C-alpha cells in the first residue's frame, strides 16, 4: 500500500468515526428535545445549544482531514504520489486520536446533553447547569483534536 493511500485512509477515518459519534450524539439529544418542545416550544433556544454540542467532534475530525489533504496536496495542490509508506502511516496514526476520541466523546456528550434536556424539561431555569455538565465531556474531545492536529502539523 502506498503512503498516499494510507494518508487518505487516515483523513477518511478522522471524518467517518468522529462524524458517526456526532450524528449519534446529536440524534439522541434531538430526539429527547423534540418531546420537550411538544410541551413547551419556548425552550427551543436552550435545547438547540445542547443538541449542537455533540456535533463539534465531527467538525474536529473534518478539520483534521482537511489539513491532512492540504498537506498531501489533495486539495488545491499536486498530490505527492511518491509519499513514503512511513509518512502515510504517520498521517494515519495522527488521525486516530480524533477518530476514536471523537466517536466515543460525542456519544458520551450526547448522553449528557440528553440528561440536560430532561433537566430543562422540568426546570428550565437550570440551563446553565445542564450546559456546564455537558461541556465537561467536550474537554476530552478537544484533547483528542489537539493531539491529532498537532501531530498532522508536525508531519506536514
């Protein structure tokens, strides 16, 4: 397998796995939020914030993938078809923290956000507590993103 193929697989993995986690997290939170909105549509703004939070992991994976593709010339450049196997493997390895960190943290954040939706349903004034609790999971997504981002930058 060529280095360029490994780098492109890394870009795909970063996007796919973090995107799966985000879709699952946003989906479960939105499902819960729709039930609350059926009872009280004035809580839409608060619920929307909680529903969006698990989506950030997919964005982080996408950013890492774009930077990999920029570095290898797949976006707006000349693709380095002679890239070494080792360099391609490094890109693949650099994509793994956000791929798996994004997958698992987005699902966990979706669960936390869904619990926050339940809190807002009963006590709408407790939004800040729901937000802070949900945001705690984001720290681990950010750590995974930073490891992948800094690794990709170092390779490039």
